[in-house]
C-alpha cells in the first residue's frame, strides 16, 4: 500500500476544485455584469462650451425647456397633415416650422441676457435643422405613420444643441423608449417626484455637478395630451402602433420630463 505523500490531503481535492470553480463563476458573473455599463467619471468642464453665470442658470434652463415644449406643440398641431398618406410634399419645411415656433416664443425672446442670446439662437438653429433633416421621411407619399413625432424632434434638437453648446437635454419618462432618454440618477429621482400623487405638475430644479462641471438641472413635467393616449394610454400592456406596450395612463397624467442641464461659470 502506497503511503500518502507528506502534507497532501486527497479528501480536500474535490472541495478545493469546487471552491475554485465557484469563485471563478462569481468572478465571471462580476465581469459580465460590468460589461456594457456606463463608464465612471468623465465629463470634464471642457465638454461644456456655452456657460452662463450662476444667477442665470435657472432662467436659462427654463427658457430652453419651455422652447422645446412649445416646439413639440407646433408639431402636435400638424400631425394630421404629417401623417396623411395621400400627401407627398407637405410644405412642412424648416423655415415653415421656424416661423410658427418663433411666433410662440415671443415672450421668451424679450429680455435675453448677452449669455442667453447665443444659446437661444443655437437652439432655434437646431430645431430648424431637425425638421430639414427629416424632409425625406416627412414627405413620403402612401405612408401614414412615418416615425416622426414631437419627442423625436425634441431629442434630435437637443442632440444638435449639445453639439454646439454642451448643454444636455433629455426626455426621461416612466418607461423610456429611446436609449438617449435613459434617465440618470437625478432624472430618476425627479421622475419619482413628478409622478407622485398630489405633485401638481409644477416644474422644479436644482444645482448639481455633472462630472466636474456645476450645472443647473431643470425639469419640466410633460402631461399626456389626448393624441398621446394611442401609445401611452389604455389598455395597459396592449401593443401600440410601434409595437411597444401601452402604459395604461390617462389624459393629463405626467408621463415624463423635459430635462435640461445648463453649465454655470461660478
């Protein structure tokens, strides 16, 4: 009978192998969980180009949010024409949209500060550019729904504005549909607040840090309008025209927010 080598315990080998396998599995799960996550850190101050004094942070963010909300309403008012399959060229050009949008913004265009004026000019440019970029889509004949709606316009306008200013806009919602509107931690807290019973639909905001940059974060609640119920109304869980599950909400319910983060200088 062979003697057992000194210090070797054959009865521990299966346990050791099992333990190592378990640890390896845990490590693998941990690594996999980190794949695809948002990168930590980042957002240096240099990302933010157009900044305003702290005293103007709230008013500037509110200005942008209200301008986006009014632009959305202009598009809502033309959805019947934009979704008419019998029409080809609908005449809904960037210039046409701009004229109607600016008419709704007359109060906001008065009394702009030197810091706010170039920001609003870039916002107007971005909104017009989004409409111009979608002409091929809007003017397709024989198709009703063309996957163009107010939220798409606001998202694209926000992206273009961000390119030229660094200002961040999003449209986080109870159940976001586009990855660009995925809420961050502060957006989530704002959504909980805005959709809680008895909130009342009032806009709100606060100063916060976005990376290394101080910003004013403003939230404009977005109540559901009657045309929105086709996708976000009842019955909950039924598929809408885009294939998403309906949210079971009613007209006037706060569905989401227009979120604006404006960098400040002091």
